C-alpha cells in the first residue's frame, strides 16, 4: 500500500480547520438586548470612550473625535436634515473629520 505524502498547503488547511474547531466555542457572542432599556448599558460595556481606547485607534480618528459634530435627522422636521441620505450628502468629499 502506497502512503500519500501531505503537502504544505494541506497541512496549513488542516491546521486552520483544527484551530477553528478548537477556538470557536471560546468566542462569546454578545447579542443586542431586546429590552430597549438595556441597550445603552450594553453599548457602553462594549464600546469604551475614545480616551480609554486612544492608543489602539488610528491617530486621525482620535483627532476627529476630540470635537465630534452631531447631525440631527428628523423626518417631521426639527433636525438639520429630514433624511439620512441628505445628512450623508452634506459631508464634504474627502472630509477627514467626520
């Protein structure tokens, strides 16, 4: 009986499959809570303020976040725009601060 030699790509593919199978159960999913009153606490638990994450973020993003611009969109009026599309179109092309 002839033995088949395993090639480099096959070893790599096998190693990836084994890694996925071993580590997949470790990944914890954090679904968005169905209860709206819990969403803010869930979000704040996952997304930390820029000051806490500054060293892990792109420096341009950190700079842009120092003075964020809040754009209000309200269909019935009262906001700067009545559609999200209009709000997005208001941002200049190539803008690095939004």
